[in-house]
């Protein structure tokens, strides 16, 4: 830790910071409709939309876990509970594999500057596409989606390990496995059918969409736009000590946090990527992040190597690049990295300071993954592949930065100043019940 003398000296030596971001205002976000957001709240927490009616969006994006799930890799369909208490099931209900990537927090995703989503950006705004978006569903992406958050809401429904389940278990899983049909449209049609058949949903949909006269008018686009508006309105983080400091309240940051602020925007070079009001450049970078678990690959690809952004663009130069995450409320959203490889802020900061050394010293023993012989066998597969390790290291773009231990402590202190506790529970919060009557996580 800094001594009082050292801290005073460090503050005195700190140069003025010229590239601080502007304040966050409502104008930075997409507009939303309150009635759609209220409908979206019900849909977000309702397990009715999952294949086996046992998991909802909130299972992996829960307000009690700062809109994430607190796990390195998510436990989707087949699991039970939330956060670190979520189990992997057993017997026939054992999860097939871990969710390939870490569940990101949802703070501020309704801002207009978020033009791509997911760790690899495989969902993007594309004005040339008839739907307005470039998505994994390509030409099957429905028209009428109002925001990228609405488009994003469609895809967890179509993942067997997230919400759909297996074809032997339910009609949605069966639709997903129909390789001779159209899995995207088939899954969404099944979800539409469930919503239309639930009489309790009709008046809520009608209140949100005047054009809906009867249940048969409800579509997957209505669902998606409602969930998009809910997430947009629910988790907005803009009232942290850092925000008060930028507004002129000098005492909002402690001396140590002010030193960390100077390091963040100076010597440590964090702001070269974590820039702007949401502390992300909205770009993709290869920083030799350790890969654990199954990785995200094409459905029929046998070798489970997660190539990051290249999986979306098919460009060699994009291999192992992942999105720069926003740092808003970052102290509450561990573990860190696209694979959840680092359990602590200090761990992921030290990785950024020397990615090559960190990667070479990384041990899977430091990652708290629920153990099971079949699942655990693949957790370290990629990190044991010498050629893949060399490729990951070769793609790294970060150069080493030397910081003293007390400087790392100051950086952590500054990141704590990005916490907006008022934003964590969400604006509407957890509903008392959902129209399906199913239990809420």
C-alpha cells in the first residue's frame, strides 16, 4: 500500500488528465417504451421461453449478481439455482457441456454506441441488411427489430446449452435439431406458440402493442423488442464516485483512487482500450486471454478451439480477438475475461500488464468450475495444445507495462470508484410472479 508520504508525493507529481470521458446522459441511450419494458421484465424472468421451462434470461443475468452470474462459464440448461450455488445436474439431467463463454453484465447496453454484441461481436448493426442487423441467423433474422438489444434477445433461445435443451426433451430442442428445416425460424415459432397459448400474457402484450388484437398476433419480434426495451431501461450505471468526480466533486475519489485514475489514463495505458463514458473502445483485441472450457465454435466443428472475433468475420487477422468490455461496476462482475479465467481484479490487471508471462503461468486450478469427469476433461483441452498456445501468444498485441504493487493497488481502488450501487438491483427489479406461474430464479 502507499504510505501517506508516498501518496502525497504521487498526487503532487500527477499530470493533468486530458482525456477523461464526458458524463453519461439519457441522450446517449436509445429511447424505450415503458409498457414494452414492463412486458420485457416479465419475459426476462419467465422460464416459459426455455425448452424445458426451467431457465430464463435472468438465470445467467441476475440482479443479485450484478446482471451476470458470478461463474467463470455459465451453467445453462440442466442446471439448478443461481450463481456459485448453481448445480450442473446429475444423471439424465446433467448439462451436456458448459456454456462456452462468460456471461457478461448488462449495464448500459442500451447506449447507442453499442453497435455489436457478444464477446466476438457476431451480432452487429448493419443498415444494408433487410433486418438492419448482421446476425448468426443471416437472412432468417426477422424484420422489425428496433434495437440491437432486441436482436440479441433472440439467440439464447436457440442455444441447446443455454435455453433450448435437447430434441429428446422438448419441442423447442427438437426444432433446433431439425437440420432439414429451418432451426432459427422453427425455434422462434415454438416460442411464439407458447406465448400465444398463455392467456395471462395477452393483455400485457396488448398494453405494450396496440396493434395486437388477439393472441395470434403475438410474434417473436414483439417478444424481442420488449426484452430489448427492458434491458435498455433496467441497468443504467452513471452515478458512481467517478461520475461525481468528473462532475467537479473532487472529494468523490480518495487520494489512492486519484492516483489510480492517473495510472489508468497514463502510465498503465488502460484507457487506450477502455475509453469513453462506458470505458470501452467498442473494438476487439487479442491479449492472450487463457481459454478454458469448450470454447465457442461452429456447431459441426470437431476441434474445439475458440478463435474469437475470427469466428464472426472469418478473417485470420481477427483470431483470438475479443471485445473490450465496459468497466462500469467491474468490481461486482467477476470472474473476468471471455472465458472467466481470472477470479479477481488483481489477477486480470496483472495479466494485462504482462499477457505472455501471465498466459504461460496460468493454472486451471485457479478457476472455480464445478467438477465432473466428462465436463472437466475438456476444461483444459485448449491450454494443453502446444500449437494453439503458440498461436494465441503470437496474436497478443499488449506490450509489458511495469507497475509496482502499490500502483496495482491504486488501479484496483480506482476501479472500485466505477461502482454505482444504485444501478445494480435494476430499475424495475425482480417481479413478484410471471404470467406462466413458473418459479422465478
